[in-house]
C-alpha cells in the first residue's frame, strides 16, 4: 500500500475516496476513528489518510487529486451572462449549453 493523501477531515477523505473509486482505484481510509483523540494525540497524527491498494494506480490517482485541488475556472453563460462552475456543461440559470 502507498500513502496517497492526508485529508482535512473525514468528509473530504470519503469524497476523494468516492472520486477514486469511480475511476476504478481502490483506496483505504485510515485514521478515521482517531479524531476523538485530538488533544491527547498530536493533531498531525489524527487526520484521515487515503492509502492506495495498488501502487500501479498512483499516476491516475495523483492526476485525479490534482483536478480536485485545482478545479476548472468558472465560465460565464453566453446567453444569460450567469457565472457557472467550470465543471458545468449546462448553465444552471437558463439551461443552455455552455
């Protein structure tokens, strides 16, 4: 196994795990029950960690993480002028294709 990522919280760890699982990459979340020990344990030791099951998936997993950490810039709809997240293909306001 290979340590891939240290998440800020458990929700982020499972969000990333879901993204990686959708790409066929198996990961394990470690330290998920240690947050209750914060104060008794150093804070740097209780963050949830994602570990790759198969190290051959590292390149794809790192690319997915890079996309997560640096999302596409937003886009403005050419019809209604509304701002949309970079991942949207259809304007959330008017429903036209961006």
